[in-house]
């Protein structure tokens, strides 16, 4: 008698999203030094458009184009590979990160377009649908439509948004307008890259994961109100280049020294322990290699502290440069929007365009 063995009905295992990407979140960014070299070699002719208020000159968060004396369009795009394995959370984090650039200019989002690249024959379609659903949920929370987009079949999963917003040109906040004597306030705690590295190594517990997702899906709405405070001189958000990299952009834009107090930095739970164990991303090392020559670290700064300072933040906090008299207003505004960890992290001083860490 011939016995026929039935074909296996076991469905193939769904791969972890993070296993399909060589880097995750804003840690995927091209290192700042390499990016500067690429732009320098592009030999693109410089063109003058009087209504382009913000372009590429100061590595600001978004482009701003004036329509009239009261209105300017804010435009940005941001996308990356998975930082987490949950599809819905990945979509939420990527969308929140993309809209942050609108808020960082002091703008109000109007609408978004989706950027979708997926390994269509590797990931189940319901997983891809969950990523899109996560992004749409954030747009809905921001009160804007996800009005379209573009998709491709790609080797690695990629998701993000084009964000379009509006701002009054008189209230727009650039990253280059800090003034000597300003105080620096950071809206969110640091350590997203370190926690994502721990997640990839299966070291992150449920509480740590929840803390990471809560931080990276919190919309930087305070930017809309911060733009209306005359004492706020400059705004940016801390993302892939880490706190040091984005502080250096403030310093270079204004021709000042940014002084960071390492003792006051807000940090996500568990981050300090992971950093002490050497758990951090390769992007942290690349960041330091790119801009370390423009940073002065106090002699007592440990390798773990340096890893935190260079840690790539995905959907990180707003970095505010404001007058000392405005600090409490800024902190109160953050608190009113649920940013409980907002803290003073440094100040801007006359001096060379560099970052000094105490």
C-alpha cells in the first residue's frame, strides 16, 4: 500500500521587520560628514529664488517658500527602514518622525503623502497594510489627510511621508537664528537609538519597548505654539545626527558655541545601563567620526555618555533656543502638551562654531 504524505500546511514564518533592514529609523541616515562631501561634489549651480526663505544652506528641517506676507509653505520628506518589528508601530513612528520637521519650523501640517517601498514577495500583504494603517493613524491624530503617495517593490521595507504645512513667515523658526545668551531646552528624552539596538539584540523588555514607542509616536505639536513666542529664536528637532550633531547645526548656523550640560540630559528608562554595557548603534560611531573634531568633551565624559550624546534619535524632541526669560514659558508649554521630560540642557555662547560638553 502506498502512503501519500500530505503537503505541509504550515505557513512560512513571517520575518522580523528589523531583520530585513541593515539599519533602523533615523540611524539609517547617511553620516553627516559623508553627506556634506556628497553635496559638495554635486556641483549643482546655485540659484536665487527670493521667495525661498529656507533651502539647503543651513541643513534646516524643512524647506519654506513664501506665498505672501502672511503665508509660507513648509515642505519636507522623511522615510526609513524599520526600527521595530510591530508593523503598526513602525508606521506610526515613521509618520510621527516625518511630521516633526513641519513642527520644527514652527509650522502647522496641512497634508501628507506616503512613501512606500516594500519587499512585496517577502512580507505578507496584511503586514504591509498594518504599516500603512499606522501611518494613517498618526495623520488622523495630527488632523490632516494622508492624500496619496508613491510605492515601489524594494529589497528592504521603507516607509515615510512627504509633509506639507503652512507657517507665517514672520513666525517661522529656523535652526540658524540662535543668539548668544540663549538657553537650550530639549523636549523629549534621549536614547531611542540605544533602545533600538537593545531591541535588535533581544535585550529590551516590554516596559522599555513601550517607553520607546511612546516617545517616538508623540507628535511635536508644541512647535506650532513655540513659533509664536518672541523669545524663542531658533528651533530644530534632534534626529539621526544625535544631540551633538543637531546642536552643532545650531552653532554653525548662528556662528556661536553651543554648551551642553551632560548632567541635565533627559534620558529614557534603561538607556544608561545599556550604554554602559556597550549597547549602541553603528550610526552613533559614524556620527562622532563625522563631527567629533568640532566638539570639546570635558575630561570626565565617559564612552557611555558620548554614545548617548551621539545617539541617533528617531522622532526625537524639539531643541529650543530661547531667552532666559522665556524658559519657563517654554517648559510650561511642553508640560501642557504632555512632554513631562522636557528639560534645560545647555546654552548658546559667543565663540567659535562648535559644541562644548560639560
